[in-house]
């Protein structure tokens, strides 16, 4: 048996320094407690699938590639975390392994930077700086490539904080200069002096916290420092050796000089003077500027270096700006502005250049990435396809009945749709192709009703149902090369084209074809009298490749068709029978009167019954594939089985259940699943056990009826939080996927005909934390597809990840 990754979806952590783009073409970013790595498909480079690396025990706040000399490709990066550590990672056989964990901070590490220094032909060293919430900046030194890092100095900032750090090698002396942007609105400069960093100057000018710093060496002998702040401004400072500085400080009018600051550096038994001037102040953003970066230097074959005069800034005002000086006057002006207009999202936390400067990538408050590439022919920047994913815990997954796509829902208040992109050359890659629901409550559960409609529930007492609009179906057919012409034809004329969310609203409102809405004489849409605020209306679009982030947000919403009321507390679990006729729902409960299953007619959406059996929250429900039985498991450590009786007054009757005496599980039962032939069902629990149940000839207890345990409890090393059966037998055995609380996924085969000569349970494969999840596995779902030697498994976890695996037998 072999298991390989097919797809990984992960959003970026919502911190300013959480993404970096190296000269090796690879992008690293923090995703929950892991560092994610991928290579985008730009300039005809081959796209590299997203992989994750786990070492930290808490959220990753910052990442940075460690630069190499002479524009060499990076092989190491560093990451800082809320767990108060900094980890150094190194490439080994196409994989990155942690080589050092730097311990010493007493607070969350918020930003890091690194510098490679070549003292002479035979001596080099690497300097790493890290800033943390303990009001200190620590300096770490590695004298030789194979040695370990040591903390050589701790810079204390009293009651203040260093929110940004940056390192550069000063010209002439080749000594390190450290800049720290602080909450006192100043930039503090520390120069290397005989092995220690000594404060040499403070730069004033910003009127709020300094949030980002970026160094660059100009084509002369000077250093450029860009700083951005919560005062919405950007400042460019120039650092020059004193002789050159004295010449350039004087303007054409000899009686006017620019204000300058100076500092000295002791190197090779001599003092070297440097002057600092304020080159420019840039205003263009309307909100805090969180990220700033100089365009990477260009290295020629002769090792000549050219620094392009181009600066990228990213702001919470939803825009990124490229700044360049005018050719004639040298005044810095806004050259290009990209980003979002309108909508209900917040802006960017940071932005980075690609190695050649032809592409820019921003990461935002919603954990999203947005990428633009320069079209050299037209000189315009065009949006490009990039990765996306949830930025909070994934709570539930569901495959559509035909197996064409996967939907996931999360506490990030979104429901996302993942589908394969079948390209013209035949290659297939998975992407997020739709965002059917963007809600105001944390989402908890989802259930597919039929191929193109679903029900979802969040931390509210309401169940909402959605139906795919025509425009989405048309695009999905082109992206995944699915023949859905018949479904589109049936919906033309009566089905909506798309949906939009009214301002201050939670419901996705249907948008119909032009002419279906009331219009004013000038052709504009006439709003309903009750609508006090204008709406961001849906715009139909046509695409044969996965949509960009802007289209995902605005133009892939599904219209809401129903709201179902009946529960007294937040809805926690949903299930729909395969015949798409009955929807079952359950809510959080601390008493038996609330721990009931409500049944809804999936055609009329009327409540048609309720089932009582549990005393605490029902954690999961599952219908058999023929729809005859409904299984539920609960926090009260029991399961209940109901049989569908359409000819009787009660639609479902209880046929078996466990109680305190007959229960085998001793802790919460988290998950349940039916085998593909409906003969058996599995339960997984916090007591670290998985048990197979089915009909037996033994009469174990009156409340169990003809049902009982058909297997010995499978004892695991951690709580079993998710379980699912494969859609077919594998070598005449049942295949189960089991998710654990520690993030690992186990694949077991179970032999229903075991005897003394055979083993009942066989551990076939284990997916570790790098390959599976690093926090709790919340859900596992096998893809229902035609019989083949290839089976796909989807998983979602508290670590924000949605993964799909290919399994071959």
C-alpha cells in the first residue's frame, strides 16, 4: 500500500511577518503551528505542491529565509512562534528539517531577520535577530556553517516592544547594522562593535508604532532604509559614509542643508563615520502600513549588483503600492496600486517581491494570498492564481454524492469548495474553486443534500440551505471538465446566476439574470424598500481555471434557499440521507430535552419528526447508504440506532442503543461511520478505542436488540477523534481511516472473518504530523468513486488544513 499527498489547503496566519519569498523561488509562510512551503507557477516554472513542516508547539508568527552570499539560492530559513522559540530549518533531500531550536525568550516571538557576513575568504558567520513580547531583542551567532547558534546579546527595551527588526552589512566596514522599529514611534539603530551591538542612533519622524523595516544597498556606497508605520506613512532614510554624505547633503542652494544625523563604527582599529538623512516621506495609504520591502537586487554574471529603485508597501487599507522615483526630479511617487475595492474584508498584513521582481504577493487579514504578475508587453499588473485555505479550525467535510468536489467548513466563518482543475495537457491539480458561504458565525457542520445543494450550521440556532447558481455550475464544468449541461439547462431561466451578501446581513441573496430585478429608468438596480444599505452585487464571470481571491470572495457565493428553526442551542451536527429526502440535525445540549435529533423534509423543509435517545450533545450522525438506518453518537458515551419506517406514523424507530451497562466506550464518542455494504458501523472515542458494531447472534443486552460489538476494541495511543470506512473492500478486508487527537492518521484493515490463525486488526500505514495534521483531526471522509485501485481520503483538522491523499493498493 502506498499513500501520497494529492492536495493541501492552508491559509496564512494573520500576523505581519508571516510570509517570505526566497531567491530559490520558494514561498514560506506560517499556517497554525506549522511552516508551509510551496512554489507558485510563474514565469513558466513548475508549480510545487504545498508541504508543511512541524516543530513549534504554538502559532508561527514570523518566517524568514537566511540569505546566502552572491545571490545564491537559500537552503535555510528561520521561524518564530508564540511558543517563545526560534527554529532554524535546513534543506535535506528536498525536505526541510529543524537543525536548531533557539530558546531564551520569555514571550511570543513576533519578528525575525538574518544576515550572512563574509569577513574574509576563509571566515564567515550568520547572525539572527529575534524580537519578542518580553520586550527584548536577542542576537544569535553561528560562527561556522556546521556549528550551532549561540545567544551573544540581549537588547532590552524596558516597557516597550520592538515590532520590526532588520539587518544589513554596512559598506566599507562590512559590519552588521541592526534597526529596530518600536512602539515609541522611533527606529533605534545598533551597530556591531567588537562583537556586541551598540546603540548608535534613534530616528524620529513617525507618529505611531513602526510596523515594518527593510534595508537595501544602493548602486553607490550607501544604504537605504525604508520604514512604515501605523501613521499610514512610509519614510525612506539614506545612510552614507561621512565623506560621500557631506557632498550629497548640500542642495543646489548652498545656504540650505538637509538635517542629518551621524554615527560611528569602530572597525580595524579605526572609527568610521556614517551620516543619515531622510530621503523621502511617502503618503498614499489610508490605514496602517504593515509590510514593506525593497525589490530584490539583480546580480549579473560578473557578480555586479544593481539595486532597482522600487519599493513595495502593503496596508490594511486593502491595497499594495509600488513606489518609484521620477526619472527627472528623483521624487518618489506612486507607480502602481493593486488590491481590492469595496467588499467586507480587511486588508494586507504584508507583501513580497518574487526573486526577479516581476511578481508581487500579498497576504491578508482573511488568511488569503493575492498575486499579481507584470505583463511586460502591456506594462500592467494582472491577478494570478495562487493558493488559498482556511485560516481557522476546519470543523467538517463533505464530498458531493458524485465525488466531483469536496466542501469544507471552518470556524473562520466560511464554507469552501475544492475541486480538480483538469488542464488542457491533461494534468490535474486541486484548488479552491468556490466559497459558497461567508458567514458571521463560526461554522460547525455541513451536509450535502444532493450534488449541488447543501445545508450548513454555525454557532447559531439556525440551519441554512444553499443551492448552486448557474454561473458557478458553468465555471465548475469548464474547470473540472464535468458535463453538467443537463443540470444547467434545467436551471436556466428559473435559477439564480449568483448571490451577494447585503451590508450588515448574514443571508446570501440570490441574483438573477439581467432584467429579473427592478430597475430605475437609468438602468441601475432598484433596491428593496427595506434595504437601508447598498449591496456589493455579484458580477458574472467566465473562467476555465480556478478563480482568483477577488472572484472567490464576491462571485462564487451560493444563494441561500431556506432557514430552518427549531433548536434551542447552537447546531452541532448535520446528516442527510443519500436519497436527499431527509435532513437530520442536532444541537449542543447539557440536558436530555435538548439532545434530540430533528428531522426535516428535504423537499418542503418542514420538520417531520424528532428522535430522543441521548442526554448530552450528539457529536455526529450518519445514514446508511440505503437510507434505512440513522446512527448517532454522543458526549454521553453512547450510540443510538434508528430504523426508517416510512409506512408508520413515526418515520424512525429506535432499534438499538447502548447505556451505562452495555456501553464499551468510557469517554466521549467523537465519530461514527458505516461500512460501504451497511453491515457494520464503527465508533471512535476519547478513550483511545475504535470498535466495530453490527448484527450478532449473541443477545448481549435487551437494549442492543440484535446488535453488538463485532470486534475487539482497537487500542490506540491517543484519543480517536475521527473515523471512516473506505468505499470498497481492500483485499477482502475493510479499510478504516482513523484520526487522532495528536493529528496523526492511521490506516487499519479489519478482518470480519478473523480466527485464531488470522489477525483481526492490521496497521497498514501511519501518516505523521508533517504528512497529516499537527493538531486534532476533526473529520475524515473517503471519496465515493467508481471501483479502482486508487482511493482518495480527505481530512480536516484544528490546524486549519484540508488535505486529500491518494491511496494505491
